[in-house]
C-alpha cells in the first residue's frame, strides 16, 4: 500500500451538497484518498458548488483563483469542480480556469474514481450526465467508521416544479425518489455508527413517493413511520418541503410521531398572489396560511421556518407589503431571505427587473421583521424544558452544545451531557445566537 493521498473538499450550497460531499469522499476513498481539512497539503481539491444565486456561482471562480499558487508549485495536484455550477457550466469552467482537471455534475459523481484516474494521466475529465444507474447503489460500499450524532440522508433528488426563478430543475434534473428499503438500510447503518438524528433530504422532500418493500408507493409519512421503528434512532427531521406537497398523512405524523421533531421548513417565497403566480408557485398566500393553521392544529408548538425572495421581477411596493403581512400572519421562528438573483435560462430572467436599491431596502425591512419574530420565539423558550441532542464541546471549558427539538442551539455546563445523548434541559437564558440551559 502506498501512502494515502489527501482529499480536500469544500462544500457550498444546500444540505444535499453536504450529503453529496460525504459520498464523494467515500467514492474517492476507493482510489486511496483520505480527507484533509486544509487545501495546502492536498493531492486533490474538490469544490462542491452551488448555482442558486449569481454570487454563489461566481464565488467558485474566485476560490479557484486562490489555488493557482498551489497548482503552480505542485502540478500533480488535481483540481475538480463538482455540484450545481459544474452541471450548469460544464466545459466552460475549464475554459475560464484551465487549471481545472475535472468537472463532475451532481448525478454522476459515483464515476469520480475513473475520472480521477483519467486526470492522473494528464487528461481533462468531464461528466455532467444524468446516468440511469443509481449513484447511491454504486456507492453502497461505505466504510464503517463511527460518526457524529446527526446525519443527512438524501431520499429524493431533483425537482419538477420549475419555479420561474430557480435553477434546481436544470442542475439536478427530474424528481426521483429512492426506494424505501434502501433508505431504511442506510438509516440502520447510520444508527449502528452512532447517529441519533437523521434529516431526510430532497429538493422537494415531501413529494417523496418511493417504491416500498410491499410494492406500494410510499409517501414521506410512511417512510417516517418506518424509520420511527428503528431502535436507537431518536429524532427525525426533513427538508425542504413545498407547500403543495404537505399531504394529510404528513401533517398527521407531525402530531402523532414522537420522533418527528416540531420544526418545519416550508418556503413560501412571497405573500403576494400576483407574484406567486408569476413565480409559478401554484399556491396562494391564503392557501399557505390555511396550511400553516392545519399543521399547527396537529402540532401546536411546531416552529415554522421559511424562505423569501424580495425584488422578484415586477414586484411592487404593494406586493412587498403583502409579503410583510403574510410574515405577520405566520410568525416565523426561522427564515432565510434573499434578494432576487437573475439566473441564466430561467423564465424570470427575461422580465423587468426591480431596482437594486429598492430590493435592498425591502430585504432589510423583511429581515428586521423576521429577526424580531425569531427573537421573540427564542426568548419564549426561557423557563421551558426542551429535549437537547448534544453534539460537541462548546467554546467555554466544560461546556457542551447541541440542538433543541426546535433546532435552537443550546449550551449547558454539565458533565452529564455527553455527545450523542439527549437530555431534558431547562432553558435559563436566550442569547443572540443560542440558548443557555441546565440539565433538568
Ligand atoms: N426546493 C426548495 C428550495 C431550493 S433553493 C423550495 O422549493 O423551497 C433555496 C432557496 O433559494 C429558495 O427557497 C429561494 O428562496 C432561494 N432562491 C432560489 N432561486 C433564487 C434566485 N434566483 N434568487 C434568489 N433566491 C433564490
Ligand atoms: Fe427551485 Fe421551486 Fe423546485 Fe424549490 S420547488 S427547487 S424553488 S424549482
Ligand atoms: Fe445550490 Fe444546487 Fe443546492 S444550486 S442550493 S447546491 S441544489
């Protein structure tokens, strides 16, 4: 056995990219690579990229620029671009940055070992196919290393919704659900390796409809109930959901399944029906608010999280005020908000753009309102007892940090709280980014 080669992966974008980066590291493990935290001594640098907004996509090129010196000093160093920018721009990346050796899309990265070998012979390797073989099956021979208490598990890929602003249906391809038995196998394997909380992932995870072991089409709720039976798995989450796929059985599961955590990320994007229609979202502000009411009827304490886009083409002051009204009606515990970014090839890119300064001002006002709601919900945790899954030591000596059922960061100073354990914690204080508590 020769000396192990070192792989440095930098991950941008969503949780699905985090999951994919782990799979890519495993795939390259079969080519003799072990992971390293620094690009300086790496034999291969892989950027797992995001194309969702212009800024995210452009970051790839500035990041590549930073590796120029390393590549000049060590011509053997392989540089690869993976993920959604790889899919969207393909060979263009090598034209703009000739030092890039390989470009691999999100649906073909199980072919990385062959691509790496090709790059080793001094050739460029490009693969942005949507192959028919199941990449997760190809990658199944995973090492049995123990791991931290939380894990992501992709159950659904791609998107068929084609929101007018979004690149995901193009970069990830059509919606595909993994067979339930394979998801359950992977979950059991994760639990054997120390995982206590699994977050099921998909660009439209609640549209999951994988074939079940009984031959039926399983919904996400059925999959969750099957996961609920795995001993040692204590918590289940899922993200990201679309309002139109919030089925009755899933809403009911939020009320009935104890392992399913009281947190739901349900992006709405806008509170104006005129804009929602132009966005091709196929729900209204009213239908979204009614849906939240039904979910809260099933699970009154659930924390609602959302995504918003401000400054979508043709958004007027009134449209924006409608979004602010929706936020007031829902009361968010968490939210991500973005200024609209023009994406090549999407329908909205052709339309009249909102003035950048106007969009900036709207974004600031929206974020101020969200922050206020978020703070109030977090502050209201003081005095309550919540479950916390501890993950790692905190910054202060003796401190342990973890996440509450509602996904708030919580820290305690108590030797009884160990990584991988869930304790009831009484919340004592609410800080800017976290809660402080004591083991109850
Ligand atoms: N599948 C998820 C979200 C995927 S992208 C869903 O449907 O909710 C994550 C978020 O990025 C989106 O919810 C949206 O708020 C934001 N986003 C996507 N495209 C964007 C664009 N062109 N400009 C600004 N924000 C965008
Ligand atoms: Fe993009 Fe819309 Fe699909 Fe979400 S539902 S990934 S925003 S196209
Ligand atoms: Fe970005 Fe691709 Fe995820 S565009 S948000 S990395 S699906």
